[in-house]
C-alpha cells in the first residue's frame, strides 16, 4: 500500500477541499467556521465522571460540558486500547484498515493516509496536537505539535516537537494544559479557525497524583463495585484467564509501596511523606485474601481519582480561557477518553474487553447555538464517528473510505431514522500485556455477542436481564434464535467494514529522521535530539 492510503486519492481531495475553503472564506471575509477543541484523556472510565452518575467522585468542570451540551450514554470504541483508538479517531477507519491494531510496538501509524487533521488543514484550519500521541510515528497534518514520548510520565516529561525535544519540570497534566493555553493565546494563526487535539496522559497507569492531591480522599472509603469479587464462573475461559486483577496483578510501583521513578528529590519527598504511614500500617496488618484485595482497591482507586481531579481542574482552566477570550461561542468542545476502564468491576483494572466498562467511553459535546444544553442521547455512536464529525462541523466533504457517521445530526437534534442499531468490535493484542484473548463481537440495544475466535468460544449476554454481564446465555436453548440472529448481524458488519478477522494492513514507519535542532522547554532546559 502506498503512503497516500486507500480510497480516494489524497492529492486530488486536498486540492479540491483547499480551493473550496479559500473560495468560501474569500466570499465571507473572515473565516467564521467553528473552532474544534477535542479533549481526550487516557483511560478515563465514564464511571468516574459525575455527569454519568459517579458514586466515587465529582468532576465539576467536565460536567459543565454536559450541562451546556450533550451527553452520549452509548458511546463505544472499536478496539479498547490506547494507540489503536487514536488511529481510529484520526482516520475514521477500523484498525484492520488504518494499520494500527495493537500497542505491541510492531505497528506504525501512517499519518500520510487520509486523516481528519490533513483534510482540515487543507481546508484552511490551523491544526495542533499537544500531549499524548502514542502512535510510534510523528504527527502528520498538524501545523503545531508537541507530544509525549510513548506513554509519557506523570512528572517532568520530555516532549518531542518538529524542532527537537523539550524538557519540562512539573506535573504533566498541568504542563500539557500550559502548552495548550500558550498555543491558543500566542502561537496559533488567529486568522483561521482551529482544530486542536488536547490529549492527557492521565489517568493512565501508574496513577501518580499531583502533589496538591496526594492527601485527597485519605479519610474517605470509596464504595466497592458489586462485582469486585467476581469469580468468572458464568463466562468462558478468557474472563478468568486474564492478568489484570486488583487482587493479584497490581505491582508495588502501582500501589506506591516503593519509590516512584522520574521524580525530583523534592517530589519524591512529598510522595514518601504522603504514603509512609498507610504503608507502615499495611505491613503491620499483614493482610491476605479479600481484605488485601480491599486495601489494594482503595489505594488504586484513590490514586486514579486523584489523577482525574487534576484533569478536571485543567479542563476547567481551558474552558475558562475560552470564556475570557471570547472563543467559547464559536468553539465546539468534545470531551472523551480513548476507551473505557475498570475501576474494580469484575475485580479488574485496565481495559481491552468488549464487556461494557471498557467498551463504552464517555463522550460530552458542547456546541453553543447548535446543541441544546443539558441534553442526552442513547444513540449508539463510536469513536469511528469522530473524524467524520470534525469534517462535517467544518463543512469539509467526508471521504467515502471513512467508515463512520457524522454525529452532527444527533448534536443538532435532527431526526436520524436510519441510525445504526448495532456496533462492531475487534480486539487483537495477545498474549501480553494482561493476557486478554483476542475477540470480536456485536452489540445491539439489548444483546451482546462475543467470539473469542482463537479458541472458538462464544458468549451472549442479555443486557436487559444481566447488565453486569455475569452469566453468558449462549448455550441456553431459549436464546438460540437470538444467537442465530446476532451471528448473522456479526457477519454482516464484518463484511460492511471489510474485516475478515485475520488481515490487517501494514505500513512501514513513515516518520522522517528526528531534527537535530535544540529547543527550550517550560523549565528553560535545552535538549538535544538523539
């Protein structure tokens, strides 16, 4: 496959779109098309957002987007894992076509294929991505980018730019926001509308809180999910064969039982002080079994929520800037996560599964004048739809090779009688990390059918009767007609999206050699590109 991707030739589309945009802007004078701000956190489960009814925490700034816009109650991902989700969002194509099916390090995202940022840039938008990227290649189609290396650390990040590398000292969630505000205020081309991807590392593992939050929740007991001690007896082998349990697989580093890497002496001193007494009490108690699992859960979930709190504060900083600067009225703001996450449900942390907590992702959208404030929708939407939505908002033609649907009609409250009634999922990465078996499946309003195809095991869940997905009814004769119907629907969706279950497009690393220039970071330290 060539570097330009599949389907309609990029060069032709680019020139057509660019000419259209220039003509329209010239006819109108100043370009008044909406700005697009796409805020994405990493591993932020909808259960940890108060707009979704969280019983664990409050997220007042993220909730603003729900109060002033639309909450999507059935937003799903096509492949619940960091890099692949990002590739889907950029391309509007499933993993087998965009060439990035897993985080194994063997795949490189080819940014020269058709992507929303490239089309928006050609259409006259100024484009930027700041924060986590995690695609093994440099961003393409962005006028400005500054990205974390790989997953990136919680503290003192080294970041990559087209000019080289920058060093920063401080908390990464705050630093990413500082860079976003700097670009918005001083660096972007203010004669053009902007498309900005503002990507947090938090609350990804290993959940290092900001220093200001280290003592938060100390005197609080976070409620346990009812399935914390799930025994997996109602499902096939894969659910009980995983390595992501709170009981057995959180490490001493995750649990803050040992010094944390990457911290300055002052930062480490604060961490030691914050956790020392609880750690001493744990050692003295010598907990085992369920009591140790409960202790692990409290330590893990409190650190996770502390990281979410910093994200929420920083989302508030950016929303306040939009208000002060006068940008809010003409800026569409998205808040989402690259997928869902387990906060102890089924005894797990992490993601990957087609089970609801990782398959479903939060999605809130504010669009003043277009989205009725305080609305919610139960339409089934996918991260596959984001690229098409960005283009539709900007008035840019959507390439036929993109596989999702624009969310604009839903956002505007328009009738959508032919909207999808089922969604397709395919997860690839195995055996490590976490030993989650590859699987694909289909979800409808009531049912979910999952096929673990490497071991030919099937599960069916009646979500109306079993919303926690504790007992598969695949082998129940009463559900035989449902199984037959869903297997036909799964076949139809696989054909629709061109997935034979085996073949994934492969791209070579398209990135140019790193620049040799020096650059200065927030802390004023120069860094050389290797």
